[in-house]
C-alpha cells in the first residue's frame, strides 16, 4: 500500500476542453483589434498575427515560458509595424486583457467539480499549467491548495521545476504524488522523470492512446477516484 498525499492536475484538456475556449478568445481578441486598430488587421490576418507571434519568439527566446508577456510584446510590436507607434503598448494591453478574460470562460468536464471536491477530502490538490488559465477565477479552485503557471517559475512542463514546486508545498516525496494530465510529453514524461506516478487524462474525442509510461488513464472523471485507489494499493 502506497501513501499518496498529493494530486497534481494539469488544467487545459484535463479539467476542461481547451480548443473551443482558445478559439473563442482568439476571435474576441481579433474583433477588438479590428475595431480599435484597423490598420493592424488590414495588415495582419488572424493567421498572420499568429505567425508574427511565433517569429517574435525566435527573436526573444527568453519569452518562451512567458505566454502572457510574449503575446503582449509581440502584439505591441505588430501594432508598431502597423503605424500605432505611441499607442501600441496601450492598445496591446487592452486587447490582451480582453483575450485573457475570454480565456477564463471555461466549462469543466462532466463530473469534474464533484470528483475534485471528493478527492480534496483525502489529498492535497495542486494545479500545474503551462498556459495562462487562471484557476483562481473558477469556483473549483476552492479545493486546491495552490496553483502554479509556467510563467511564474519561468519553466514549463516537462521541466521538473513545476513538479518539484508542488512537492515542496506538499512536503512530500515524488512517490507520494500522482500527476494527472493529458499531454504525453509535458504531463506524462515530465512527471515520470520527476519521479511522480502518472494518470493520463484521455477526455477528448481525439486524445492520444494511453502512453506506456502512464501508470493508468481515465476517459471520464467518474473513473478517476477508482484509478487513484488502484494505484495506491498496487
Ligand atoms: Mg493539458
């Protein structure tokens, strides 16, 4: 029987489906820009703006784990290119706030909140995300002891930094923790290399098959407590 003290959770595509949220946030972001900076949207289609953002990262690789600062700085640069030199930072800041607000409009997977509440009675829960979703804005955050984003630690999963941070908050060893997430590289390989047990979230229609490195997987939140229990007694 293992002693499990900590459950770490990825957010996007683990607690909620991420694609529709990001797509809606991108549309809201671009629509706003079209209203306030038409010279920008005349020059940059949504795809071109995305390409510009990616190219910006090759110039400023230090922004790699700073997803919010990266979006803000690359937009400000695109605004300058489009002739909004003195207003570029202000417009970028407002457009980013609109994006980030839309980014938080998530819908939890069925049964997620109820299961999280139940698990929080037995384990410490900590969320670890590479994105800029803010769990603190969701009611379900009341069950979490802490939430970390890659941008806070300037290191993204699969780097062990986020996992080690969670272990230190919970004062437990890697064998006493399970990481639950959907991404094979970031979540499964990353948590495994930090020594944690792993459960792969396979909750999307096109989720990758359960990876051999994952200790288990689940396809519905209702299955998760049993999967955790099975790992504990294994
Ligand atoms: Mg994810």
